[in-house]
């Protein structure tokens, strides 16, 4: 694992090694005062003469060592942090590159909270290992090894006594890590669920308030937070007793050495000088040893997070090549397309062709596969069987960049960045001039609401475009598509947020977008696609019929059912319903329904 992490460090790996060297020197500087104290204590115990100059010199050297420790250890931490943060940057860049090659649909399924936790929290936690665990661990383990070796040279019997606390402490630490590992998976899954729920709760707060669903939404939010709390406390409660035990035992090398060593000195098996020296060395070992082993508990957590990061990027990358689009026409062909969501097949051998310059409409009940076909065309996912071609070239035989140049995809949910509306439109063509952006906005019927804004097209869109209504965001997205001017246009419920007053203007904007283009449109409002060159009728992932509006009314029972339903909904009147309510909802001569 450490080798893998250090690979991300690149040229900054040398900073980690240099940090370890400085920290080793710093830890040695912190240990030397114990030998100086031994010299002072030994003279007091043995009754040897000790001048004031001798005492002052040792105290001065202890102070110098303290300063040296602070300077050397501080420099080591500075270098280790330089290495750590450059490594984190490299990990994030690498992860972002891997995610870019994965199917966009898979990435969207992770959820905003999971992606945020992965890029921010999980990667940030690796900093503890890189900036502290690795260099400090190497530095602090070097001193105990040297000290134990020295103890055996001084008196092997006393050295063995000092070692007794080590296996006891390690046993407690091993028990903590073993019990903690069983809870780790549930703990991190609950953290991911909580992150996703919090993001959903905040983003959906407006809808929750409008429909008075505070209780239900808060219950879900509260449940996820409580689950995280419960998993965290269960994990900590299982680890805390063992943690307290090894923190008490490990640094206390004098626990056995002092009483038993004193007995051995009285019996003549060891000398008082050797006991004092071994005790001083034992006291110097405790702190660095505890620091080293405390980072041991961090390693399994970091390893778990790294494995999770790798697991998320283990999905086979999207099938694509580096080839440009090479064809001369823009016919769109679906040939025997099969596709599954989570092992459940939702498209069963769909085949049709949308000719260049024509409009093809996809209709069907919700869940019939209309939007899935649109997402497959823009390569959100790889299909399992069959092929999708543009002008005869399979979409997997071109790069995503080349495919995106040929298609403008306008979905019912359009995201606007928190920058000016002009820059949001310019995303369609980054090198477009201001005049071209304004022209696209005009053709997309954006002028009507832009004139009402104080700063016009230079108004900030707000987070996710919150400053605009759904219909206004939709027209900004159409302006993007107009500016992009791609030869293929996919409209997925492009008028989904339109009120009747604005729908006519939206249709005018769409008419500008689709001029002389190969158009694939998904719509529930069948009257809007009556004049399509081809209508594809889908049901439960199967292509049931295709043809013009008149042809389908003649021979497609499925289309006739959809058409009758569309006509019925168009004739539905709110006015008659309200009048009926006013006639029947009388209470003491008062009408409960107000005009």
C-alpha cells in the first residue's frame, strides 16, 4: 500500500525521505537528555562529586537538545507536508482522469455525497499517513530499536524486563484492530449514505417545504445521521477499552523493570548504575514507541479508503477510441440494442434508423426506455449487445470529444454553473464571441426574461441556476445548443418545465435549434410531435411500432392508446372541477372554495 501511495508522490517522494531523516535527528535530540539526566542521577546515587560547572553544562545541553528537537522535527514536518499535499493533488488528478473514462451514467449513480466524500474526505485522510504516519513512524521506530539494542549491551537481564510491556501492549493493540475492522465497512457505508442524504435534503428543501413533506424528509435525514452516529459509537466503544489498555501499557517500560530490577540490584545480579541507565533509556523509548504504534491504527483505515477508491474506478472504462468522426452523413442507427441497469435488461433488441435531416420522435409510457436510448446515443453507458452508429461509424470507434462535437443533448434537467448567463451559454462554444452568444440567446427566446434582470445576460445564475425558473433554465440550455450548432440534436422532454404561455415561445426556440439537423425528440405531449418524420413507439423496452402519425393511428394499437390518453388530458378542465367543488362544499351558507 505504501509503495502504491508513494508512486503518486512522484518527484516529491524525496521530500518524504528527507522529512524522515530530519525527524530521526530530531527524535535523537529528544532522547539525549535522558542520558544527560542519567549522568546527573548516577552521581547523586553513587555519591560521586558533582561540580556546579558539571551540572550547568548538562542542563545547558538538555536545553540545546530541546531546541534542536523543535527545529529538526519542525523542518521534517514541513517537508512531509509538502510531499503529502502534492501527493494528494496527484491522487485527485489521477482519480478524476479515471472517472472521466468511466460511463457517465455510473458516475451519476454514485450520488453527489459519495463523490464529495471520495474526493475530499477520503483522500484528505491519506494526508495523516503521508505527512505524519510514514515519516514520523520511521523516525520514532528507529529510536526504540537503537535503545533496546543498547539496553542489551548494558545489561541483557534488565533489557528483557523492559521488553515485557511491549508484547502485552501489542496484544491489546492487535485486539483493537481486529475488532475494529469488523465494524469499519458498516461505518464507512453509513458515512456515505449520510453524505448522500444530506446533499439530497438540502437540494430538495424547496420541494419539501412546498409540498409540506418536512416530517418525511427530515425523518430520512435524521435516520441516516442517527445510523452514522450509532455505527460510529459502536465502532469506538469496541475499540476504546483496548486503546486505553495499550496506551497505558506500551509506554510504561518501568512497570516491571523498576521493582524487579531493584530486587536484582539488591541481590547483586545487576549494578545500580546499569539499572538507572536502563530506566532512563526506557523512559526515552515510551513516547516515540507510542507515537509509532498510534499510526498503526491509521494504516487499516487508509488502506480501506484506498481500496474503496480503487474499487470505484475498477469499472471497465467506456469503450472509445482516439479516432475522430470520419463519416459524411449523420444518419443515426440503432441495431439490435440490448442494455441492462444493474443486471435487469431494460432494452430488448431495439432497432431503428433516424435519417439525416429528419425528426424522429420516441414515445411510450414512463419506463419504456425512451430516455435510456437518448443517453446511450450520447454514450452515457456502453451497450451489451448490438451497435449505435452515426453515419455508419460506431460511437465506440470515436473519442468522446469527437462524439460530443456531433451531438447537442438537451435534457429536461439542465445544470447551470454559478457564473453569468452569458458564460453559461458560452459553454456550448467556448471560443464564441459575445455577439454570437447574444444571437443564440435571442433565437432561444431568452430576451423576454433577460430584460427583466438588472444585469441582463451578465446576471449570475446562482448555484445550479437557482436564480431562474425551470423554463428559463431550459431556454438557456437551448441557447447553448444553438451556439454549439451540432448536426445531431437530442431533445429529452425539452418543454417539460413550460407553462402554456411560454410553450409557444419554447417551440419557436426549438424550431431554431433543429433546423436542418438530425433530430431525436422524446415527448409525452404527442400533439407536439405529430409532424415528426418518424415516430418510434416503445413499450417495456421493446420497439412496438414505427411510422408517421397517420400510419400509427391506422395500425398501432399501442400508439392509439397513447394518443387517446393525450387527447383526454388536453380536454381536461380545471374550471369545471372548481365549479363542482363550489357547489358541493358549502358549510353554513359559506363557500369554502374561493374564487
